[in-house]
C-alpha cells in the first residue's frame, strides 16, 4: 500500500517555461521584474510579522499507564492545547525501559475515547530516533506518516503521508499521498500530492499566510491546460489565487494573468525571471519528494522488525484488546481489501472516462459535420455569388451592347440627316 507512491514518476519542470510555448495575443502589458514580484514581497513581509506569534511547543514527559517502572515518553503539544489534561487521555508503551525512559524498538499509543495515535520506532530517552511510523485512526479517516521522526518547534521532516477515508454511507474510498517536507509549522512545507483516482498532480510550497501552487494536468486528457502556476492566499477561510499566475495550455500557448482579491484583472506578459523563479520552486518540491521517498524506505525496515517482534501467538497485552493490538499483523489482508476497492473505483472512473471520450468523439463528429455543412453552405453561397456576378456581368455587357447600338443608331441618324440636308441644299441651287 505504501509503495503505491512509487508508481508516480517525478518529472522535473526545469525549462518548461517558454519552451515551445508561444503567446499569440498581441499588445499585452509588459510586466517588469519589480512588479512581477510585488505580491510576494507583501506576503513575505506578512510572514515575517506573524511567524513569531504562533503558539510554541510544550513538552511533557508522560509515564505510560501500562508500565510500573519509570519509563517516560515525550508528548508534545502547542500552548493552550494540552490534550494530556483530558480525563480519557492515556499513553501506553509496549517496548523496554532504560534509565527511566522508553527505550528500544516498540510502539507508543496515545488513546482517547474517539482517537488512537500510534508511533513505531527505535526509542532512546523517551523519543523515537531518526525514522518512525505514525498512525492516526479515527475509525473513518486513517492517516499514516512514514519517514523522519523529528521533535521540536518548526523542525520539518521528510516523509510520506497516506490518507485513507471510507464513506460509511456508500462505502466509497478517498485516498491520497502527500509526500515531501512535512510538519513545518512556520513554513515552508514542500509537498507533492497524488491520488490513484486523479490524473492531476499537485505540488505546493506553503507558508502560514501564502503558498505557491503548481497543478500538473499533463496526464489529464480532459483538461486543456498542461501546467498552472499560481500564488494562493487565505480568503474566506479558503486558499484562493491572488497575484500573477502562469498557464501553459496543451496547445503550447502561454498565458500570464493578474488577479486582485482573487478576481481576474487582466492578461499580462510576465518576465523570464519570474518564470525562472517558479522553476526553482518546482525543483525544491521535487527534491523534497525524493528525500521523502528515501526516508519512507527506512521505515519499512523498522516496521518489518517490529512485526516480527510482536506478531507471535505468545505475545499478548493487557492494556488494550489483543485483536486491536495485533491488527498490524493482518495489514497485508487489510491492504489487499483497500487495493481491491481502489481497483473497483478506478474501474468505475475508467467507465466514466470512456463515456466522456465517446461524448468528446460525438462532439468532434458533430463539429466536423457542422464544419462540413458550413463549408457546403459557403460553397453554395460562393456559387450563388459567382452566378450572381456572372449574371451581373452579362447584364452590364447587354447594357453596353444596347448603348453601343443606340450610339450607332444615333450616329447613323445623324449621318442620314446630314446627307439629307446636303441633298436639299443641292436641290435648292
């Protein structure tokens, strides 16, 4: 299940900007570098002002409820959010103890009536060293993080977060993988977001007050956009685009847009330096993703050793239900069940895609027929115009012939009159 992340290929975006992309719209306002980076300067200043106002991490050393000897475990929380004060809060540890702290390979449990948090790792002085597996199970929404285990304020770690949510009403499944530089409370986080149910890939560099968002739709055959690069800010409790953004369409047309208060203002021509800036951000995110996948590999070793340790018939615990405790031993069966649901749901999505493709073909055929009818009508109109022009030319020629006949007639009459006059003059003489 965790290894599914590896199916997604990390493709660098370096050089994508302007490479083969043309902007066909004339006379766009040319944005200079100062203006192009003006929005980010504002957001960076806001970040500097607010980053020290966030609540700090408070550390408590909690004695596991199932241990009689001193065996403290690190529990961290933010100022004002002390979950350890709840009456139903309990900590358990199934490993060894040394020097009054949790030690060695084991699993830590934090339990309340509604939640169960687990962490597997090699512990020293009450904290997991280097790498660990964290799992938060609310019964419907399950989140697992595999990667580096880091303690303290704003210390980011590299890892892979798997989110699985099953809808109890229709038994549908929502699953996503978020991997990269995680847990940076004050920023930046650098993550890639993928899902087996989505053809799009999201890449985000995020601070508390703003984020750089890249949407990669190159594998989405139903989207006319290849890549979208935009800055987002919090507005009405939602992330919304604000500032300058790039759009690269599937026909290689490049578009620059400015939004103010999340409302379209104008199309613009953005400088090369701004595009290069986005390339650098993209590479930061891709590098963080590679480190996260490497860190995840280390957790597989830890988890394998832990399962070998506790998944024996002789191993039993008294601090929780043994079936619940040993559920980790049956993860392969659970992963098989989830994978079967994924395949079933992908099958339904593929049927929908086939229907969309058929609709697209019908629309294309209809457009072709309309174009053919329009072409035929154009040909008929051209033929009518040619016939009319020919008729008009014939009319003009007939008029010219008539005029020539009339002119000749008048000339003949004039000559005849002249001859008559001459004859009369001779007769009179």
